[in-house]
C-alpha cells in the first residue's frame, strides 16, 4: 500500500496526473450537458437528466430489468 501511495505522489509531483485532477475540479452545469444529441433524445428533460449529470450521477452500477410480456 505504501508503494502505491509513493508512486501516486511521484506522479503528481512530476505533473503527470495534473490533467486528471484539473478536469475534475471544474464544476459542470446542467446547460453543459444540453448538446444537440441530448436535445434530439427528447425525453431527457422530462427526467431532468442534465441536472443529474451535473451533480455527478451517471447511472454506473445501476441494473435495469425489463419485462416485455402481457400480464393477466
């Protein structure tokens, strides 16, 4: 574990990870996610997807099951 921390510290001090840290330090707004593709999807605004994306939600780790059959 200590070797991993030392390696990370060395990479940060050498500036090799600066792009990763600076990209995540800029907060995105909901407007940043309203691209042409987003607008063409239509229903994304109904579920307020842009706001969720801006807060950091991605859906990663979410499982979805769909049952497509008639029920009596």
